[in-house]
């Protein structure tokens, strides 16, 4: 599938010279060694206004970023899994208010951390069960071990759940473990980035009767023609996969991170609905276009338009923002004026963040500095791919917004 520019930008309200600033700005990231390479795709009204690549997908081998380069998208998997769950919801297979223990009994008798150390935590009973909407909004009380901001995070790491799970654990086993670990907070009372979408992926498996990879292939990737999206890379795909990097703490230059990057070349035992996919710009472009067009693309409908609109509203209790409800330790996005929907962060008010966007815009990103957003008001989508961990290293996401929105001149 092509990701070439499909229209003169000035025909859809973009100033071509201003769009060129994107390449100039992020080119400096490569020229001074902060990034190995990147790919950008900007669309409006379904037309590709700007598509560019720069630098190397594998600096050590001298391989350039190309249009069909593959990228570890990590948490950009979450919106895909959320769409999968909502496909089942549209079929009446569950209600958003249903207790997940109906299908995952390991979450029936939950305890919530109250005080104490990781070695001797004091917990209290959960007064509210985890419901499906809690998983979709990260208000379930689950956490990530790699956050390293709470005693519960430490407990997760001690159980083997850090950035990646133990090598011998599948998704069902991981969910059994999560159900036995204490919650960070009472469900529905706060927002905490977490393994919730992995649990949601397991819910998709149990409700549908299919493995998560089979369900996504049958209901999303196949219908949308997302032929490059996969769980691991082998053969030709392995040659196209970009290398993973991390910043040198002394110089800031990108250093190869093979210890973690090598996992993408092996078939995973645990299918992580929260962070397991590899994809291409062309494929994720089709996914975002499906969302922008209200759940349908090229005659194929995955979701109804009202469902997409419902998913991309702020579902946080009382309409609060992430700055108010977040448990802390989340540095990948600005939280002021940002709500959370069913699988996406949602812009309620762009002013507090001091970053241009539109109310109703929704987005997310991955830990290797990939990012996307969909702006229904302006009919704009933007994608950025690179492979640098962690995503909080540089302000790539707000800078991309500055550059894209300042190029809109109609």
C-alpha cells in the first residue's frame, strides 16, 4: 500500500513550505544523533498531504528508513485492542458496566493496596468490581511494573512483570497473576496507566472464543487490508524492521538497544493487547482513516459512527482530566485538559497544555516514541514513527503538533 503524497497540500488547506518544516526540524534529530531515523505521515480529508522519511532504520547496518519500514508500535496496540472489544460490544456480547469477573473469575475477589511495604503490604477489599469500562479507560486500579512510582509497581516487578512479562507466561497466566496482585486504587476512582488493555485482550479471547491474534486478523487486519501488522518479524519482515535504540546517558546519542529489541524477532507466548504489535505507516494510516471516517473504510465497516464518537469522548468520572485523576509517573503526554475515552486520550481543552490541537481530538503513542492523532474537527490525522525508548526522552509529540497545526492555513 502506498503512503505517497496524494494531493497538493494547498488544495486541502496546508501550506507546503510550512509542512516542509517538519522534515527540517526532525532532520536535526537525526543529524545530531538523537534519533537514528523516522517516518511521518500527515493527512487531511482522507488525502495524504505530507509523507516523508529520514535517516536510518538500522544505523549500524546503514539501512535507510523506507516507506515500508516496520516499527514496534508498543502502546499504539491499545487502540486496536479497544476497537476489537467494541466490535464485540456492538454485537451485544457484553455491556460496558459488566463485571469482568463474569468471564475472568480471577478478578472476583480483589484487594486494594492501602499502606505498607512491597514485602509486607496492607490491603483492603475492593468496594467496586472491575468493570469493562474500567479496562478501556485505565481506571481499573491495575498498574505497570515499569512505572516505578508506587509500592504496587514494585510488587508487580517482584512478580516478574516489568516492561515485559516472564518468558514462560501466556496471556491467560498473566491475567491470573494480575488478579492476585493488589490494586493500586479502588476501581473507578483514579486513572493509572496499566496492563488493563492486556486484560481487555484476554476478555476479547474469552468472549469471542478466539485467540487475540486470530480475532484481530479476522475482524480488523484482514478487513482493513493491514497486511504488514503482526506480532513478530521474520524473513523479509525482519529485514524491514527498524532497530530499537535508547539515549546514551552521557551524550544523548541513540544507542542500539538489542536486549529488548531482539524480542520482536521471536514469536511471543504472551499476546499483549497493550503493547505487542509491529506495524507500518501504511497499515496504521488505514486504521486511523477508519476511525476518522466513523468506523468504515473502502466499503468495510468495523464500527458504527456513533460508537466511534462515543469511544472518543471523555469517560473519566465527572468529566475530570488526567491531571486531576492520574496517579502520577506518566510522562508521555501532557495531562492538563486531557480526558480519556474508551482506548484513547481525548482533548477536552487544548489551552491548558499550551499545545495546539482541537477539542475532540484523540490520540495515543508507544514507548518507542511512535505517535498518532486523529482530529475530527479539522479532518486531520498524523503519524510519527521512530524507535527510541523511552518516549519521554524528547518532546517529539508536542513539537509535531506545533509543526502540523501551524501549517494549516485555510
